[in-house]
C-alpha cells in the first residue's frame, strides 16, 4: 500500500472512482488495500462486487496483457494524487509494453479527462472498446467525456450501450438522466433516476438530481422530499441543501431557503451555486447590496458563471447602477451567447436607461434563443406600453399568457393597459385573475381599487386598499390613498392615523396630502372621485354643453386623444412638438417624453398640429376664433400651460370644460399646471368649480362658469 494514501482515503477514492464510472481504478485501489490489510472486510466486499461486474466485461483479458499489480497500484496512486500529466506519461510508457491493457488504456482516458483533453480521452476509450466491445465501463467513460464535450446525443448512445451490456449499471442510468434533464426531457430523466435508485438505494446524488427534475416540472413538494432523502443519505451534501433551498424559494419560503443556502455554504464554502442562489433570495428580500456580494463571490469561485453575472446585473439594475448592470449582463452573454435570461435582463437595464429601441432588440434576442420565454414577451409588452403603443403591448401580454397561463404580472399589466385603453370592465377581470393567481400581490389590489371608486359607496375601494396595506404595510402612497378615502367618506377618525404617518414621511406624500386638503376645501361639495382617464373624459365631455372647439395639448403617443375623439362627433385638434419637454421639469430633463419626432396614428376626426405651442397656437386661434368646448391640457410644466391658457383666454367661456392631466399628486404640484391656471383665473376673472379629481391619474376636471 502506497504511503501517499491511508486506508480510509483509499476507500474514499475508490467510491469516487465508482461514481465516475472508473471501476478499474476502484478495483485496483481495493486490491492495494487488501495487500496492506488482507482481512479488511469493506475492501473484500466491495472488490467482490466489482469483480463480479467486471467479469461480464473483461473475461477475455489475460494476466499477461496487463502490467504487474505493483505497477498498476503505482499508476492508480499517481492518478489519485491528481498528477494527471504524470499519469498520462506513465500510461503511455506502460502501453509501449502492454498495448492492449484495458486497465492502462482506461486510466489514460481518465487522466486525459482530468487535463480537459476530452477529445483525446474519447479516442482512448474508443481504443478500449475496439479491444473489448463488451467493456461496459469504457462505453460509460466515453459517454462521460462526450457529455463534457456537450455532444449529448452521442453521450446518450454510449450510456445506452453501457446499460445494454450491464443492465444494473446505476451510474449510467444516472448520467443519462442528467443529459435528458439538460435536454428538457424531464419525465424521462426522472425514470432514469428512479431506475438508478432502485439499483442503488443509497445513491444520494440520484435523489438530488431527481429533485432537480421534479423542481423544473413544478412539482416542488415532491422535489423537496427527494432532496430530503439525499440529505438523509449524505448529511454533508452541500449541493442538495442548496437545491432544497431553491425549491423552498420557488414556494415563497424565503427565510427557510436562506437557511438552506447558509448550510450549504457552511458545509462547502466553495459552492458557487449556493452563493448565486442565496444572492437571488436576498435580492427578493430587498437586500440588494448583500445580494451583489454573494454574486461576486460566486463569480470569484467560478469565473465563467454566466448565471451569476446575469443575476448580478439584475441586482445592480435595481440598485440604480444601470451602467454597471449593463456590463454584467454583457459579460453573461459573452460567456453564454444563447443565454435568453441575460438578454432579457439586459433589455430591462436598457429600458431603465431610456434606450427603449435597444431594449426591444435585447428582448428579441432572448426570444430567438428561447421561443417559449414568456417573460421576454412580457418585458416587450412593457416597452410597447412605455412607448404608448398599447395595442402592441396587449399582443405581447397575450403571448406571455398563452405561454404561461399562470402569469400574474402579465395579467396585472394587461389590466393596466386595458384601463388606459378605456376598457374598464375587461381591466378589472384581469386584475381579478392576477389576484386569483397571486393573492398577496399588493399592487394589483391597489390597481383594482381605482376601478371601484364610487363617491356614493367607497367601501369596495377601501377594502381593496386595506388589503394592499396589509400586504405592503410600508407603502406610503397606499397609506395616503386609504386615509384620503376614509376622509372622503366622512370617517376622519380612521383617516387620521394614515395621515399622521404621511405627515412624517417623504415630501412627495406630504404634497399629496396638501393637495387633498386643497381639493376637499375649495368647493362647497367635495368633487366626484374617479380612478381612470376615460372617466375624466366622459364626465368632462358630458358637462361640456357649449358648441365649440375640442382640443388637446400634449398628444405624445395619442392614447388620450383617441379616447376623446371616440366620445365626440366632431373634429379634435391635437398640439404637440413630439420633441418632449421644452425645458427641464423639476427632476425630468429637457426632451423627456419625446417621441423622437414620430407622429402617432390617429382617427380620421383628429387633426394634429406639429410644433412648439408658441409657433402653432397663434395661427390656429386666428383661423378658429370660436369658443372652446373642451380642452385636455397635458402640458405638465407651468410655462406651456400658461401659453395655452393665455392663447385661448378669449375663447374660454362659461360652459368650457378643462381637464388638467398633471394637476395634483406631484411633489411640486403648486408650481406647475395648478399655478398657471390660478394665475389665469385671477387675470381673466374666471369662475369655476372642480367636477372631479383623481390621485390615481393626477387629473382634475374644471367647469368654467
């Protein structure tokens, strides 16, 4: 027995060799143990089992075809000391004297694999098979090398031949299962793992792999049981703990998942997958900086870990470090050019950078790599929605739902889009479906409340908002809205705790509370509360009984002017430069909301006037001196709103209805459209009342008296 290995170490090495399919190496290790300690029971038992199997494959091999036992033992010890280059040299030297020694040829193949000389290893195993076509172990080892070369179909054929020659070859079933799982043939993979376990009931890796396949099938409870069995068989099985954590995370049991990841890392501090998975759970928990640290550690341990780079990019995006996020996504794609998830994350980052066209290109590449990738279609829908292309967005959400019928986020955004299209009944159906799929989805309860707003009965909306707060108790906007609804309904006692919280919060929500107190006090009766653009337009046009012009200022993608044009039986004039804001608007840069000069398609009764207001309005007023019936002002900024009101001051008469789109709800609401209107009221002596308001859309509808 070589002094390089103790008997326990040799037994451990033999077991590892068996798992890799290197039965010959294991045989020689057990023989070496027995030379040193002839009465060792474990070595005798395992050697007998192995020799019984080998007899089926190597019965024709004679003693004279092999080196001496001492030479073989020395060779195996050299291999097990991880000296792969030296092992290769020793094998080649022995093969000069023993060119048909299956032991040496097989060991040469293993040494070549250990140096990543995989094609040469395949050639070595081919030679062994040529010498002994019934040598199951050589077929198995050839399969393992081909598997590493990503030649999966050829690897499967090798494993199938090994199984044909040796029907109880558990490792061959196991490895074939891994490939089938990789190819997405999950049910077949599970059958192979089941066969492996039947042949070898204490095979912990097979239970873990079986759990992975069940997890990918969505059978998470069964997957957990499989991982539990793997851990029971091998309490130090770090990868099984990590996989168990992933299944728990998919079930939403994040705290338990984090404990599993911690255990995996404690058992094996160099498990890159555990750091990556823990980073993902921390990301969901909102611990983004710590998540990035875990992704960094995973990459440090495994520099070619494309998934960790992609996840790191996603976390950096959510931290607002968009340029760093883009670099991380690009690194993932460089490592794995067909990585659909990385392309999708890259698209999300580009969307955050405002590069919407480039984002669409990334999503397209994601879909090209993975045609059934529902999330990429969903993300495409979000970009189209941001571009105001609502019908296109609907098509993408529909495709996402077709591919993944249980996709609550897609149903939610589909509901939001339908609301913007004015299809409120269908919108609430989509919110209901999203809640059915994900009852703890707070934002959907918030979105749903906006369609239940009814000044005569606010309880359905209040119940929705209470549910949203129960699910997201730190959301300040939810607290403001619920407090406002209670106050509107006359229950100031229930409103006050929410308002007290808002008073101590961020300036944005204090500004909203200020706006509510203004709206509440300015009319004799509090105006009607609404929750959608279409409600504002319907109410306003119904109240606009004078004959005259119907106008919109700030058309952008044309969503609102299309709704207005469908409600009136006359021409609608829309004004926009299509170049975005003419000046900075608080935190919004000059040029924000630009369509890059692209003019939207609109109905036949819509006439668009392209250009800055200062250029287009004077000529229009000269040609159209008639009164204003209805005007939708979506200018956002003070200066543009002032220009509009001053240009049409003589035509704004008793009975004119004005909808302001960004009147309340913003942090600086008193400095924008509100300020321009109040100055015009003083200057021109207008009397007015608010017909309705919305803190969801930030609109008010004003009737001039």
